[in-house]
């Protein structure tokens, strides 16, 4: 069979980095790891073609070539997914869909011919068996979670790596915590399931052998869900793998208790990690209690962030406003925390209730779910009725974004970070696009930009005080440009 794997378009969002990618000559942030893994689960005799519409156009020739289309994606890609499904059907092409978007909201996609939901390692074999026997069903679901030892190496040959800013690998699925608003445990469970170090190293070897020397994102929702295994097995393997290799800086997602383990921090830095996304959510203890963010409670969050920065890992933070326990002071408290912490990449969103979460179930019982979950944390919308009132929440949210991404405060926050951040042990090697990005940045921000004074002040200060971090300063300046454009587009 000829199988066309299609990845829907990401709209311009906080994490799309669409405005930043232009500085480095890339088309998209990450390749579609899920579809590449699904491709590896398909029969090896089939012909496969992948079209990531963030990188390439989906042509009529692609549709005419295919016997069947496989589509995967997340909630934020909903609009594009709907359009692609309609186009496939217009070409009389059967559609198979799976992934987080379709698993969480199958009733919204009944036009899809076959919904292969949950984890593909569990449901795709049944679909393939029924296909062979001519007995296909509408929906395929799993009753449990898969063993990641069975997960194959993604088919990297299907993508044009040069189109992407970063590659991605997955070590684990699941999270031991139980945050009320998070759909990770609904999709992947509470018990972190892991790949062997040999599996991860094989994936890294494939990526490295292709010539890739850029950053690599470990997409785990909580990379440190099993700290014992990390310290004993995976991190030593990554440290050994890195010997005699250039580039390939890692980044990932983790929980704030990372700050409590100096050995783990040191090993991650030695292994080549330079940044980590952490859900801070709120400086308000009662709001943390409300959403069951127990790992963030009873600690000095500012000190925890400082500890991580001083280890050599830059913290990217997630923040939420609109909890039932949030009062009028929460907006200024969030501003103060973000500025004092030096968290430059601060993803602040209004509370949303994703389908499948305990928050969604609770607010639905209270008749407070009023819209579809957008999947975009920073688009200035929410699908719930907030207790503080919508007008107050929207006004307060806008005040946060207007403040923290104003050039004066953004560049001040970059300097706060750089003062404490330990220089990384692993750096990306220079290439032509990174070299050109310096001049593009200097011209766009330092000549044309309204932030030119703040930009050059930061560059001069960094060269004098933290010269080893000049590439970090340039990168964060480019990110700031992207974040401001997103704020202008959706919020301000």
C-alpha cells in the first residue's frame, strides 16, 4: 500500500517559534515524532511518504499517489486537521487518525473513517490485522498502556532535517503527579514507562549519523519521573554517548523537585542538557492546593529556580491565572515572581480545562465548561467560566503579558538570568545559519526594532560580564521578538 502520513499545521503560537525561526532559516520547530514512530510500526513492504504541512505543501499529486492517509496531531492543530480530512475525502482518500487530539475528542471527528486511538503500539496492530482480513472497524481503543520496550526507532529518513530547528526523542511516558488541569496522566498514566538506554542511544545514533548537530528535545512530560533509573542507567549512557561528539545540546521538561537533587542536576548538565521547562503555575499556595500541584507546595519557588539556574540549566516556566482561589492580587504577584526569578521564557496562560482531565469533569458538573479547548495556552482565551469573572481575568492576564514582554522588563529579566546561569558544558557548533542569525538579529532588533537600546545594552553587558553566554543572550533576544509578536497577535 501507499501510505501518506500528514502532519497538520501549527498556528502561530508561543511554542511555534514561527517569528524566531526566520532568524535561523528554519521552517518548523520540531518534526512530527509521533507520525515517524507510527511509520515504523507499519509493514516494511508498504511505501511511505510524509508531508508535514508546516514544512511542505500537501499537493494533489500526494493525495492521488496514496491508498490511505494517516493523520496525527494535538488540540492546537484542530483547524488544520479538519481541513486536511475534508481535502482527503474530497479526493476519495480513506483517513486514519490518531494521537492526542483525536484520542481526547473522538466525538468531534466522526467524519474520520478509522480512529486508531490511545497509544499506537497497542491499537495499530489490531487495525492492521483487520485491514488484512477486510474487517475494519470505526474505532480502535486500548484498555491499558504499552510497554515502551516495544516502541520502534522512528523513521527519520522520512523528514528533511534541515527544515527544523530541533530534533526530538522520547525516553518515557506518564507522570507520577496528579495536577488537576493536566491531561498527561489521562493520556499516558501515572506510572512513568521508559525505554531502555539502548533504545535511546540507537535513536540518537541515527540522528547524529544523519549529520545533525543541533539541539535535541527530550519530549517527556516529566523527564525525571523515575530519578533512580535516570541516575543509574540513562544519564550515564548519555554521558558516555557524548564522548567524542560535537553539539547536540539537550533540553526537556521536568518538575520543580529537580532542584532537590544536586546529583541529578549535575549529571543532566554533564550529559548535555542546558534548559528545562517546569510548570511553576502560581506563587499562591492555595491555588497550588486547589489544582493538586503538591510538588510545588511548601517550598521557596524562587530559591528552587535559582538552584537550577546555578547548576547550568535555564528554567523555562509555565504559569496559570484564573484558579478559583486566585484573587485580584494574583496578576501583580505573577509579574513580580517572573521578574525576580529570571525566567525569561515565561508561558503565562489563563486556566483551561482539557477534555479528560479531572478539572474538565469538575467544571462540567458545575456547568462552567463553555467552549472547545483550544490547545493553545497563550492565546488569551479560556474554555471555562472563571470564578473571578471573565472581564477581570482577561484584563489581569493582559496586564501580565503587556508587562513581562515589554522590552524594558524582558531584557532586564534576561540579565537577571545571565547573572546566575552557569555557562553550559556543551554548545552547538557554529554553522552558516547560526552565523547569519547574529547579523539578522543585530539588524532587525538592534537597528529597526523599538527595543534597540535594550538590545545593545544587553549585548555590551554580556560581552563584558558573561562573554561565554553571548549566544544565549542572542537567542533569548530573538525569542523575545517572537513572544512580542504573538502577544500583539492574540492578546494586546
